[in-house]
């Protein structure tokens, strides 16, 4: 298994400065970054020697999706930058090369949508539930995204546990917490 690219806050990648790590998974790490004009974006990394490179394909798909009309493309990220960089690994001290893609942010994350449920990762203390306007906005956006026609090249990542699960029965879309 390949190593993820570790970028601490403050490191500069191209014209982007890393602010914080948003997450990591099987396809690399994602960081919140900002450019010199103050534009925030998401920077996704991939080691150069990865056996299955995907960032170039993602950039190609995002570029094609940019040609969609404004209304049809509102659910997709925009590719803002694509490149290769080299940074010194803090643990080994060796230089590591990686590819990166910078994409627009698509809105607030679904972190904390189930905030009203028990937190099994810590002490089981119940957290405050999300505000009603947040729940309504999230539900409306998910419903709208599922009702619109899906373009053949639509790329997305399905929400994972413990976010949401959409269950479509008959003509209604039911949004249920998963877990």
C-alpha cells in the first residue's frame, strides 16, 4: 500500500498554502488551502509512483463538466489548478514527489449532521442536534441533487457512514441517518 502525502499547515504547494487537513482515504489526502488572493479551495494529493493514477482523469472530467450550463453544473467541483510538487518528508527527511489537483469547495461538509446522536467514538456524551435551518437546507440540497437528471460523466463520492443515506421508494425520497 502506498504512503499518503503528509503536508503540514503553512506549506506552500505551487501558488497554494495549506491551511489544514480535511481528510484522507484510499485515493489520497485532501487539504484546505488558500491562494495569494484569499480564495479557499481543496487540494488533493497523490504520490507520483502510485500504481493507479487518478488525479489527471479527475481533472479531465472536471474540465469537461465546466462546459455544462450553469444550472446543470452547480453540483460539481471546478478544477482550479493541476500540477506536480516536491516536499521534504518530516519523518524521513527525504524529498517526496506528488501530483496535486486544486478544486473549488462545494459547500459545507456534512460533518456533524448526526450531531444529535450518541458519540460512540468518545465517552458517549450526547451532542447538540443541528439547527433546523441546517437540516432543512441539507435535506433540500440532497433531494434536489437526486431529482435532477444525472449526466453520464457525473463523478461523486457517496456519503459514508455516519453521514446520510438516501432511500428512494416510489416517488418520494426519504433521508435517513445511517448507523
